[in-house]
C-alpha cells in the first residue's frame, strides 16, 4: 500500500510539473503570436494523463 501511495504522489508531481510547462509554453506562444498547435496538443496530452491518474486513484481507493 505504501508503494502505491508513493507512486501516485511521484506521478502527480511529475504531471504537475509537465502541466505547468505546458501552460507556460502555451501562454508564451499566444503572446508571441506564433502557431499554438504543438503547445495545445502537449497540454491536452498532459491533461489526459492527469485524468487517467485521477481515475486510477478513484478506482483503487474505492475498494479501501
């Protein structure tokens, strides 16, 4: 159980860092007036990974 919690925390921190980078890159592209397609795709991918982590946590903690 302890390993599962530590893994969830580590993945959550990593996803938070990636989401922060994605938002900063997206905002910088908007401010610069350049194409934002790659930044939007990266932000959506990180958001999807975050949603999968949340669904995993909900599914595994429902039994406990």
